[in-house]
C-alpha cells in the first residue's frame, strides 16, 4: 500500500490554513483578555496599589521597630522620608495614571487655543 505524498504547493496551502486557524484562535484569546482587562481594570489597579503600599508600609514598620532605620551607605547623611520611598517605587504607575487624567485636559486646552486662533473674532483696528 502506498502513501499519498503532498506536493509542495499542497503543503503550503495546508500550512497557510493552519496558520489562519492559529491566528483566529489567538485573536479570540486576545479579545477575551482585552475584554477581561476592560471589565476589571479598576479592581486590578486598586489591588496592585494596595498590595504595593501594604508591603512598603510593613517594610517601613519593620525598619522602625527593629531600630535599623539607617542603612550604612557612604555619603548619605539623612534618611529619606518613607512616603518619598513609596512614591518613588510606584512612580511608573503614578505617572501613567497622572498622564491618563491630564491628557484629556491638555488636548482640550490645545484644541480650544487652536480654534480660537483660527476662528476667533478679528478685532477692529482704529484708523
């Protein structure tokens, strides 16, 4: 009994079909994950912030209670405020949240200025 051998063209067609199926499955998976993020972004953000703040708070409390509040580093004369450490550790997250909040205001201001420059009333010049 002989086996049927595929031609190179048929192999390419089968590979193309398999790639399309994998792409559609990946597209569905990505769509599901984006929908999940869209539905749960608020709770994920608050959980991330609270867990980060909780760990920083416990680290600060451990350092204060153990009496080991100053680390031995050269040229450092004073310890940074724990709130500054907390802010610096969450700086990328805070920056992205701040940008998402201020971006619409900046765009609105720029559009208002641009439209007033283009369509603003022309002042009557006294001759």
